[in-house]
C-alpha cells in the first residue's frame, strides 16, 4: 500500500466506522456466534502473496462484525462502560502513524512532555491534591489498565519497605538474604470487594494477600477500624502489611472505602503504601458535587482511574498518579549503557521508562489532549453528570415496582444493583406468584429458615431473569454476588 492507496483506503475505513456508530443503537448488543466461529472463516495459513485492501476490508463485515460485542451501544449495560469518542479515535490514528516506543524523553520529546502536561490537566480537573501534580515531587503517567497500575504500585511498595528497612545495611550477600526474608513476610491488603487485580498483583509480586472485611453494615466499604484490625491480625501472625488498595467505587456496588478514617490511619503507618483504585468512579471527581472526596487523597501514596472507562478516551488509557515519583524511580530505574543519553544524564528530563514495568510505551496522551479540548471540562462534566442521573432515574423505576424488583444498593455513580423479587414464571402474562407461600410461612413463623429459603429463591429468580435478558442479545447486563445476594 503506497500513500495514495492509503489515502483512499483510510477515507473508506473512516466512512465505514462513522456508519457503524450511526447504526449502533439498532444493533443487538451481543453477538450470536458460537465458540470457534472464526477459524473456519479464515484460511489455514497466512497468504503467500499480499492481498488487495478491498478484499481485506470486506472481511470486517464477513469475519469480525458477527463476533463483536458492541461495547459502545446504548444497550450495553454490562461491567463498567468502556466509552469512546471520535476525537479519541483520531488521537489513536495519529498515535499509530507516529509509531514510537517512547521510553526515554529523547525517543520523542513531544510524547513525554504532552503526557506530563495532560496528567497535570487531568489532576486539576479531578481536583486531586496538589501533591499528585508534576510541579513538586509527584506526577502522573499513563498506563494501559488499572491492573497494570496496581502491579506497578504494589511492586514499588514492596521494594520501598525493603529499602527503608535495610537502609543502613551494606550491599552484599547478607543484605540480599535479609531482603528475601522480609519479602517472605510481606502481606498486601485490599477490601473483600476490591477488584481481583489487587490479589493478582500480590501474586505477581510474590507476596501474601489478605482481604479486609467490608460487610453490608458498612455498605460494603472498608472502615478504618476494619483495616486496623486486619493489620493487627497480620502482625500477630508475624506478617508485615506493606500495601493496601483503598477502593473509590468498588466493582460490585461502587462502594467507597472510608477515605477520611483511613487517611488518619495512614499517618500512623508510614510503611503502608496506600493506593487508591478509582478505576471507574474516579471520573466523577470532575464534578464539584463529588470533590469533597478529594482532600483525604493527599494522605495516600498513589491514585488511579481509567479515562477509558467513563471519560470518552477509548481503550487503553489509565491515569496513574503518585505523590513521590522517586518511589517509582528508585524501584524501576535500571540503566544499561544503551539507554544512556546526555539529556537523561543531566537529569533535566522525565524518562517514563523509570516509572513503569515495560520499557516501550504508546503515545496515549494525544487522545487525552484531543478529548479534553474537543469536549472541554464543561462538556465532560455534562456527560458524567448525565450518567449519574441515569442511574438515579433507573433506580426510581425499580422502586416504583416493589411487586417485581428490589433495589440492593442505592445508585452510585450510575451503578444500580437490583434483584427480582417476584418469583412467578418468566414471560408476559405470567401471573402465578410463588412467593406467597414462603411469605405466609415467614409471617406465621411455621418455617424456621423461611428467610434463607426466600433469599435463595430470589437469588435463583434473579439469575433466571439475568440469563434470559442476556440470552436474547438485545441488551447486555452483568450479574454479581454481593453479601450472598445474587444481583
Ligand atoms: N479496579 C476496579 C474498581 C475495577 O472495577 C476494574 C475493572 O472494572 C479494575 C480495577 C480493572 O480494570 P482494568 O481492566 O483497567 O485492569
């Protein structure tokens, strides 16, 4: 493909993408293909000779489209959203064209410097404490996903506590052995409702993992006293808590751990790296009505949210802010001679490779820049506020039909969890209501475990309805289990 063929092909591709977006609302959100559908549509091996673009492009409809789940459909209500926008797609296009693995500043100064400025813009938009801006000791870096960020923070936390404990020990075999002993005792903590990425990060880092209880009584949030108690229990077993994921918007219910209480606890636990996982809900901090959540964040070591979830920047774009970039650099800076250059040696530039696990990195800040400029802060606030309002609207609909539905948690950041409380058969016209005998038994005290039986029936019915909705493919919902309730 030469540049004139590229011009024509790209224009057609853009046309097709625009039509795809225009027709999204009328498509069923879920694909109806069966596992393994794709292999028979492709030849056994790659082509020996190059093929014309027209033939390749035609296979988008033939091969790819039938197997797509339409994440950007208005009928996609599963997981957390993964929003996109046209300005972001243009950013991806340019990024692909400039194609750099910009690990050091010298690899492409614009890529490093735009990222630094964009992360400062984003931190300001979210009213993050000034400690997370690059002007002082902190700063932000873009990573692919919240899970990668958690591993990056957790490994840095592991190395930081070891450095601190062994600061006075001379380098050598004995220090290496002592560090290994300490590593064996380290335990990472997260809410029982923390995203699985914290447990996975502990696995990668080779440390223990322990969850902190966050029961229904605290609205599924970790309190400072629950965290303190878990820390004490770990110490009683001879283990050393070194890391805690505090969740701002848990995956199941969008619960917020006790930010203020845990901020106070942080002052007494200087070796505990506290990482804020705000993967989805962090975008709401754009709104003044949520910014009361921001001041306690100053007590924590790092903060992360995904612009690719709720902020119209397409996948992947996860913003990771640290209060002391030195904590990352002290862990991740390893500089063989082929990575040396006068700018880095002079200490005048940021080399983001020293803040992260991989070496190479994508030019993600371009799409952030395009989105922030195209929508403006006001446009993004309007968008996020509308999602929050849709959650409240949906919860109101649920509350108006107590004969059919029950709300499990109040709407939070647009997320609503509910159950089906009408236990009759599915389908229009179904009138039988099998809940009555259970309720009667409950009221009359005949059935000692009627409560548990009723809860189990509600769980079963909710699962049945959930599976029926998804089986139709028109809409896509996600289910989970919260405090034993299937929602
Ligand atoms: N943290 C929370 C609270 C999440 O809900 C999720 C995913 O939905 C993640 C982390 C992981 O996100 P990622 O796919 O960016 O790793």
